[in-house]
C-alpha cells in the first residue's frame, strides 16, 4: 500500500511488528535505519548494506528465498517472545545509528578531505 507523503512515518514504523525488506539490492537503506530508530525490527534480504545495518535486530534471508522469508514472518508473528526480543535488539541498534547531525558532519569531513 502506498500512503503518499507522510509526516508520521516514525509512528507508522513504531506500530509495525516488523519491517519487511525483500530487496534485490540495497546500499545503505534509510528505511531500515528509520525502522531501527523506532525500535522496529526487520526481516530483510541478505544483500548490500543490509546485514551491516541490521546486525542482530532482525532476520536476514537469502535474496529470492520465498520459503525462508515466509518462515521468518511466521517466526516473528507466532513464536512467543520473538517479536519482543527482536524489538529490544532493534531499539539498541537504533540508538547506535548516527543522527542527522552526525551524518552531516561525516559527509562534510569526506568533502573536506
């Protein structure tokens, strides 16, 4: 579902049990970072920069493995405590993400170099 331009994305992500990212390729996905910063874990393809960003705050699935992706969704929804454990890891991981000031400082440092 496409919701259009929203100002309440953190609220929407925070209400979700998990972010689903069945991507073919991702560099450094902002969507994943935003989800983690709201304490929302992810079930995501193990491609590009996703594993580095996600850490232990979700479940990585080989790209194209529909069966494993489905199993991961069921695990989060049906296993007692699975969603809560991943949400705790997501909250911790989200706190480790650089904020906007840090990102600007880092980019300016690259340009200065």
